C-alpha cells in the first residue's frame, strides 16, 4: 500500500520525490504499477495510458533526472554515466513509497532500466512490461541492433552539434506515424523541452549501452511489446529480448514506429491488462 506523493513527504523522502517529480494517482490500496518514460520524453508521454489503470491500481509516474519537471540540478554525470544510476533512482522512489509487488512498465531505454532494477531486487517486482525495448542499439556478430557503429557516431555528432535541430529532424522518424503529424509534433515538443546538455549525455549512454547479459538474469514475469517498422528497435531486437528472457511473453502491436504509448495507447493498455490477468 502506498500513499499519494503529497502525503508521503519527510526529510529524505521528500527530496527523492521532488528530484524525480514523483506523482501517485489512482487507488492507493491497489497493486502498484510504475510507468517510466524513454529518452527525450517525460511522464506526460503516459497520459493516454496511465489514467486507464487508476481505477484499480496505485499508479506511479516520475521523470528521469534532467527530463520533464525533475530537479535538473540533481543531475550527476558520474552517477548517470550508465543506466545503473537511473535504476538506482527507481529503487529509491519505490523505497520511499514503500511499494512492493510492483508492475514496472518501461518504454524504450526505460525498459532496460526496469530490467536492471528488477535484477537488483527481484522480490520487489511482480512483473515487467518492456515497451519497444532494446538491450543494444549497435549491430554485433550474430546480433541485429538496427545500427552500425558509424550510424551511432553520426547520430551523436549531429546531436552534439545542434540538439534542437536534431530533435526536429529525428523525433518524426522515431514516432514513425507520418499520417498523424500531430503525434510527431507532440514528440518533437517533448524532445525540445529537455535540457540539451543533459540530453546529449543521456543519448550517448542510451545508444552505446549493452544490456544483453542482463536479460538472462531476469526472473520475474515479463511482457515484451513490439511495434512494426520501428527504426529504433526493429522486430529482430524485440524477438531477441523475448528469447533472452526465459518464459517471457511477446506481443506484436498493430502500430508503427517506436512510441506505441502515443500511437496505440488502447492496444498497449489491452495487452498489459491481459498479461497481468
């Protein structure tokens, strides 16, 4: 059982809640579901999904440090030099809320952040839902990640040179819904609202990480949600994640691109509820 964020503040805990702009909604006596956003986004990305769980769940939303309305001054390049720093934040938030038996729903890079958190403390988690996950974006021998090393170098160089220009050019490609320009504009706005310096560092950590071995250690029930024509995490990657996590469930969503929580929220909700039931 957890309380609303406004009711669980004390000296150290309040700092954690403010740092990550933690918000709790729904039924505080219900099972806990935590939603974690991807690179260049904020908790607002879940606005079409999270409210649909509030009737029977305690819904936890937060912003990674450097994103949304988190405390940007808390950004520590050493701590966040790898995804482990973000996984530690997840643990600290759940510790402060006293949350157990948690369903963690992570989009994009937060899927691997959830994997790391669950591997640290599997007894805390009831299940993982990995939305458009990728344990490694760079191709390797016997592994299709979607990008060659030169592609990632070019992407990061472009981002370093002009983050806002990169965002306006890349967000529509990531969204992958050219027939729905309003969604592309929404994602672009989210990218452009992030601190460029922090975003550059987070992007480098995201696109150069390799969490393939961590998948083999996952011991909690896991659902993998994959999109069609995803230029960031192609189908081969989703199937790799499914194959690496023993006993996981794989579902193909009827949408394109990398952000189904915006392009197909009802489908995401349906698949998550079906998995949890």
